[in-house]
C-alpha cells in the first residue's frame, strides 16, 4: 500500500470521484516528520490554550530524562486530554489516551495505549498513572516508563516508541505528514496524518487521527463527547466521521485520491440486524451514514469476532478496553462501492 506524500488540496468539486485501482503516489514510510502539526489550540479559553504554542528543537526523551525536571511550573491549572487513533487497511489498530491535569506545581497523568493486530485481541502497550512536577508545557505528552517520545521541530509528537516485555520487540508509531487539520466545535485541535506502525517484524502504513483538547480546572467539565469512526483502505484512502452531539451536528473529513475534504450536514444513525449485515453475512449492530455534499453513503459494523461494546479482554493484563471497537466499513460513491477497515472509539472531552 502506498500513501500520498503530496501537499493536500481541497477539491473544487462538491462530490468525490474515485479512481479505481489507482493509489496516490508516495512512500510507505513517511520520513518528513509532520511539519504542519503543533501550534496553539484555538478556543475560547485563549489565555489557557495559547500556552500550548511555541516551538522546540527536535529531540527524543525517555522517562527519567531532563524533560519534566527543573522546569518552571505551568501558570494555569488545567486538564489536557490528547488522543491518537491509528488504523491500517489490514485492520491493525492503535488507540492512545493521554490524560493530564496540572494543579499548582503537580501534574497528574493517566496514560493508556492499546494495540490490536490483524484479527488479534487488544493488548496493552502502556498503562501509567502517576504524579510529576508540573512542566511549563503541561499539555505536552511526556515520556514514561515503557515509552519514549520524539518531539518534532514545532513541538508536535513525531514518534512514540513502546518498550517490549521480555523478548518482545518494541512497537513504534511514527507520525508523518499532516493531510488535514482543523479546529473542532469546542476549540480542540484535530488532524489526520500519514503514519506507520512498526511492530518489530514489519512496518504497517496507515492513517492517524490526533486530537488535543483542554479545559481550565475552574471551568465546568464538558458533557460533550461522542463516537469517532476512522477508516482506511488498501488504496491509501481514508475518512473520519464524528458523531454529532447536542448543538454540534455530525461531521466528516475525507482523504480520497490524494485530496482532503471537510463536510458538514452528515447523518449517522445506529441500525440493527440485517441492515448492518457484513461481508460474512452475520447480522449485528452497526451504523449507517451519509455525506450528501460529497455524494457518499456507507455503513459500519463491528469486525468479525469483535464485541459491539468494545469490552474485549486485554491479553497482557486482563483489563478491558471499553471504548474501542474495530470495524468493517462500506463506502459508496460515484456508483462504486469500496471496503474499508476501521475503528470506532467514544472520545470524551476534558
């Protein structure tokens, strides 16, 4: 599979046309680490979120390094919630949640990262819950025992490396070129990027969704949230659908034939039984969606053997991943139908 490396452009046409059998040109292993990620979060909480800007020189840090030590504390008590979601055409999926709360001179953090290979159960790569001295950039994901972080030249996450246990090879997620980025309805920064996941045996190309949101601790907690669907195919195409919430209708973002698109007026509804029948003919719960402005319709259903609720046993620690569900997806447009692999996660806001 080949993923596009060209500069993304917005389509002038209102509808998306597929070129069957033609994948965007490029390379399987993006090497120019995201040049457009980073910057500050644009939201109503301007004094808080503008602290997320600035640049830093590229470098990698491990737990116990100078990162996080001898740094002036953050000036605002706030909670920062970062999510990364990776999916490849073969169904390989990674889900990461990095939850940090800065209060005074202390930073409380909870990190959870899980991975599922082709038809394999979810396995924990990282689970951390601890308290650290608060750094100035309290929004930034920090290294931890079992995880190192490579920071790009604009302060963005460029690589996450997870130590294997025993004789297991380490896993590595490398984030390449952004193909689309935007500010969400509640001010959170979101983006789609080319990425690859190195399992120690092979490097798997895919698409990555990134979200960072923030809230001052003295502000009311957000009740907003909703399910996010991320899908990729073997031709290098991908799309993202956000479930609507009260006051914020469903929305979609596409990366098809090497062009990005952002779409409103999306409809997304759950279905049961035959309406959600997959390729193997087994009926089950699922979702149907339509993106009228792009001329696209489609459906999602849990992948074969996947729990509809996502409460699958973790093979390493016996814990559960209650939100992530791998998917089989169909996308129809321009008189053609295409199959995708994907994942859906209920992503909260701070």
